C-alpha cells in the first residue's frame, strides 16, 4: 500500500483509521506503510490520540524489523545533525 495517507479517492483520515485498525488487530505493516505512518506523524497529520494508538498498537503486537526500518528511515530524514 504505497499510497498510504494520499490514496486517490480516499480521505487521509479514512486511510489513517484503517491503518490504525489493522495494527490494533495485530497485523504487521510493510516498511513502506510504516514509513508513511511516521511521515504523517512528523508532518502533524495525526492527532495526539492517533499517535498514541499507533505506538501502543505497535508495542502490543511487537514491532517487526520492517516496521522499525521504515520508522528509522523517516526519522533519519527529519533529524538535525549535531556537530560535536
């Protein structure tokens, strides 16, 4: 599902809720789906409640390597390097 949160003909809120529902049901996300989810968090597209559900559902089901890799790739793109 590479168009997560931007699928044509679907409202972003509908796609977000479907993704959160899948996680709550114990389903795994692909690396791309997780990256899109974290990108939505970083862009401010998810409410505090939705972020809480996302993180709690991931923890409850156990994060997969693909989910961690997807999240890490987005977080690396958004980080500010600290020069020491």
